[in-house]
C-alpha cells in the first residue's frame, strides 16, 4: 500500500505553491484552493492528536464538544484526500483505485500509479 503523498514526495507532480512540501496543509491549497481548514475549531493534526490524547482529563461537556471538533477535522482530512486523489486522477498520475478497505478503523486505499513526472 502506498501513501497518497508519494506522487508529491517523489516529485511526480509539483507546483511552486506547494512551497517544497508534500504535507496536506501545503498540497491542498495548491491543488484545491477553495477547500480550507481555517474555519474548523481544530485545524492542525498535532492539535487534534493532543486533544484526543487529553480527552480523558476533560469534563463530559467539553469531551462532547472536542469529539465533535475532532470529527469535523477528520471529515475535512478525508474529504481533502479525496479531492487530492480526484486531482491526481485527472492528471493521470493515479491511474486506478485498486482496493479500498478498513483496517483498525482506518480507511486504506490501494492505488495504481502512473510514474510520469510533471
């Protein structure tokens, strides 16, 4: 299984707006400028991880709010990956989706890459 960052890490597709990074926070605005994390209460992965890690230390009302915020963050991450995948398919960098499954509550996707540099 390959990570969706592979085409960017390997420079199969690169544009200057990615600022030399293959992080989703740089790739997404470069490829899908109208999709943003800025309106989310939790907008960064490290913050999401810390909030999740500390959930057991919070009062029930706050846990409910944080869980909702984490869910919104995860939805955005998933939709962002979908939009990036859609972009790469249009550019013929990803030729096909081979297999989709869940493993330990994580969505896994096998991709078939077309190793053409752009």
